[in-house]
């Protein structure tokens, strides 16, 4: 299907009938990508499907060689809009009462990533999410993830509590020794600032681990 045909389908309410390759071609065509239909099919093969493509970092898209900066920006913006729309809940702030709530909120987004992301949910006194903060990406250690990077937005938000969250790209959510050291460091910092650290939840491919439930968070 040509990008022009796909474009007409998009404006006539037929978007759901389009394949991922056709949707990608419609997105890439305005940026001057040559043969967008063939390029979109190659792009999906290169990254192993739509879900993995949506999780690709901008530098990975550019390194592939078939996209220029403009096309890569459009893809990143498109997938991020989808993620934000998926997590929006019509103005009702989700509340965190159990590790399963954290998994429901972030599991779909983080489980598909091929690198670790460390995020923090800042909560009000009723444990409703006030803000989600991306703290670090890549291998997590005490040098990369510093409590001040989290405590600064927590103080500005006047957060009453927080939940630490990160993913394991291997799919295995079992905590490492570094995860335990990082948690202990954050727990000490939160106590000093009067902010309750509710939990540290590690997300895997099809499961999650709560350090609070494991008795590993004092």
C-alpha cells in the first residue's frame, strides 16, 4: 500500500485496517525517506517488530542508517505520544497501594526496553502519583543514580512518599547486589528528608519483584 493510500485511510477512519508497515510508511513519507514502504518493512525486520521498534533509543534509529534526523524525530515523537496516551487516565491520578499497581502503570512501557531505566514515582499523602521522574538509563550503580537527582524533584513536588522502579532487560526481575545497595542508599536519604520510601519494584518480562514484600527494604 502506498503512503498516499494509507494517508487517505487515516483521514477516512480506516486507520485500524492498516498494517504497522503501512502506518510507518505514512509517517516516514513526508520527510523525504526514499521508498518509504520498503524502508518501513526493513525497519520492522531490523528491530524485530513494532514493540521493539517503539522501545528503540534515538541513537539506535540513527545508527541503522535508513533514517535521517527528521524521520527519527517523528518516530520518537509518535511512539512517545502513544505511551503518554496509554498512561493517561482522563485526569484521575492513579494511586499506588501495592506492587501490582506499579507493574500495571509502568510494566508495559518498561518491560520492552533493551536497556535499564530507573524511574521514581512521587506520591502525595494518599499515595496518588503526582509525578514520574526518569532518573537514569543504562547500567545502574551508585555512581550513575544519585539520591540528589531524585530528592530535588521530590522536594519541589512536596512529595510525601516515593516508589523506586527499574526494569531488567534480561526479563528476570530478581534483585542484584547493586540493586540492594542502591535501595539502602535511597532509604537512608529519604529518611533524612522525611519522605517515605514505599518500595523498590523491579520489572521483568512477565513478572515483578517488590523489595518491600521480600523484606529487603527496612
